[in-house]
């Protein structure tokens, strides 16, 4: 019982399985990278393959110049500098289905697409939600 106090929030239990979000294969949880904060959603093999693909895409599509602008949010490297003190500003974006290079995005936009799993219907629902929430907020505003 007391040992449970020392388990991390995302510790792996013996015999536990997970399904890789890339290859969709259910594997023993030890096949996934675990840190103190989380367990990756991709298995080690897929992560290795993904890094190889990214390296090939980086060779074909060099890192953007200083005057590059994020195609989604229109921020520049200078305006995003505070977000990336330890990392590069631009993230290589590619399609997980076709492996095609799509461009470079700022970290926030890349993570946003990733969190919504690059799913167009989900993105449309998010736009609809934001649009309708904005209309509701405007109708509830107090005028002075």
C-alpha cells in the first residue's frame, strides 16, 4: 500500500498494454517511452521511424529563414522568441498518413494541430464552437 505513494502519476504496471497511435498495434507498455510526466502515445519503433522520416524531410526542406512567418498564426520568429528559449522556433509539420512535408509551424500551432490529431472534422467543430461561443458572449455583454 505504501509503495503506491511512490508511483508516478503515469507509471507502467506489469502486464499493462497500450495501443500505438501511429501503427495502431497493441503492445506491452514497456514498448513505449516513459518519463516522469507522461508515457508517449507512440511505441519506440514508431518513434525511431518517425525521427528518421523527420531527418529526411529536414534535409529536403531546410529550416526557415529569419523573416519566416507561421502560416497559421502569422507570428514571426522574433514575436515567438519568448516561447522557445531552449528549442527552435519552427516545428517541421508533416502528414502522418502520407508522410508528406506540409511546412514549418510555430510550436503552438503545431501542438494545436497535434492535440486535435490533424483531424479536419474535429477542427471544424472547434471553429464552430469558438464561433458560437463568441456570439453567446457578445449577446451577454453588458452595455454601458
